[in-house]
C-alpha cells in the first residue's frame, strides 16, 4: 500500500497537449477513479503513473519516493488492462506465477501465492486451463489474479470491465470492490462509465480535455457538481438543465418555471445561491435531478424547499423500481423519476413536486456553477 501524489503533471505528444497541469493526491488504501469521456486523457495519465509513457513536466510520487523517471518495473505497481493480455500458450497457473518467477521468488512461495490469489478470486478449478478455454469473466479474473499475486503498492486498472457483457460487468464490479475491501491496496481505476465511478470510488476525478474538472467523493460530485459538464456527466438519467432567468415576486428574487400555458411556480433564489441580486439579466440554467421531481398527492401540503407545478405528461417509461415521466418545463424536455403507482398516462396532467433543496444553478454561457 502506498499513497500517490501527482503534481502539476503535463503530457504532450508532439505539439498536442493531452494532459494539462494535473494535480491529484490520494492516501494509501484509497480507491481513486478517473472518469471522463473517451479521449480525455485517462489512459495517458494511468500510463504516466505506470511509467509506460514519459512525462512532459511535473512530478509523480509513490509513497515518499519520486518515481517520475523510474522505469515501470521498479515502481511497485501492477496493471490490469481492458484486453486482459494473458499469455495464450501458458495455463492459468503459469500466467499468474510467471511474474513471480522473473522476480526470482522461491518455488514453494510462488505455489503458495498462486493458491492464495486463486482462492480469493475463486479460480482454483481453472488453474490448469489455457486462456482460450476460459470465458471473458474468467479471463478477467486471471488478469486480476496475476496483478494481485505480486502484492504491489498500487493497482492500476484501465477499463477492466469494458469487454464484459452488462450483467457480468455488474457482478465483477462488486467483486473488485470486495477485493479492495479485503486487500486494502491503493487503486487507480480508469473508466468512462459514471456508474462504475460512483459505485467503486472513494474519490472520483472527473476529466475533460486533459483537465481535471472536479475531484471529490462520489457524494460531493453528485450533490455539488462544480460545473454543468460534471453535473451532466455524473448521474443517470442525467440531471435536467432548465433554462431560466431571475425574476421578482412580492419583492423577492426567484426563478419562474412554467409548464404549458399558465401553470407556473416561483422558486425563491435565496435557497439556490448566496447573492441572488447578482443574477439579474444573466442566462441561467437550473439543474434539477430526476429524483428531485416527484408526484404530489391531492391535499399534500407543499412547503419550501418544495414547489408544486402541474405538468402535462408526454411520455412514460417504466423501469421497474421507478417510472420515468417526461414532461416540459420552460419548454425543455424534463425527466421525472416517479413511484410506479403514481404515474399517469401520456397526455394527462400531473401535479409534480420539485424538491429544490439540492437544486443547483449554473451560468448558462460559461457552464460554471453559481454558488
Ligand atoms: N501515442 C500517442 N500519440 C499521439 N496522441 C496520443 C497518443 N496516445 C494518446 N493520444 C491522444 O491523447 C488523447 C487522450 O488519449 P487517451 O489517454 O487514450 O484517452 P482516454 O483513455 O481518456 O480515452 C487522445 O486525443 C489521443 O488521441
Ligand atoms: Mg483509455
């Protein structure tokens, strides 16, 4: 186990800047997830940590040691790739033990180590098989076993579940989390899947165009996104972005939402940001997650931070545990997550409650959060 510190790291390929001024600090035993759209620089950053690419500027430390220019084999890390990269002509036992043999570990010790990780990953029955005789999930386990056997200070995972089918991906996700709870090794895990990021991470770094947009716990990132990009990237179904402007009602600043012709509700701006007066004339976006919009029952008393708005239902999508109801607020498509018993048929109107306690406000032009 070791801590990892990335200080002002830059990477360019020729003239193309791929990573700009990356700073990240994680403590030993932490599970860090790097998440972002394809091409944002996740694998490049992981390869820099592994030493597989040379760094253009900055410092990387593993534990107390500056490893910026240390070759990969001396960094005490193990990496698991999306393409498992198993040796096809070696059986599972050999695939796991090979790295230990090249490190000149004693034979009885190697045997013990292979059996230990095989038991941990429940692949004892597969030790004599070749990779071609394994399913995708089993191959992934073997690749993890190979990394685990070396007992590195840090594990690096690059989209390890991308090649698996949906159900297996969810099962393996839980197993990786369990494994981390058992062995406690520091992990840096790359994925483009925001649900993997939310479910696995102690902390998430959300990346875009070679820049870290936000670094925080899953909860912080979900409840307090620092930009429209982060807010829209994390969460499924995605946060609703409702365009709006500052208004005034009875001397109070607020935001007016309209549904259909004359159904409106007024959301006091005081609960959304510190200085509502500064918002005058700005194009704003109100960020409201689907689960913050529910169904009001007749006679329900709606008190702030809740508001009531009667909306026309366009489309209804049952998902099982909840039903997604699509309507329009301020003319844009808005997703609401409703208890299945409360949804009405398309074309009908529904009394919705908007819980603005966690709603967020953005500057529409800059895409930045207004606190
Ligand atoms: N060896 C390379 N030479 C030139 N450009 C590269 C090289 N490797 C990656 N890139 C570019 O760097 C950017 C980030 O790539 P990558 O780190 O693989 O993204 P991600 O893993 O987030 O999908 C991409 O635009 C990619 O084309
Ligand atoms: Mg990648």
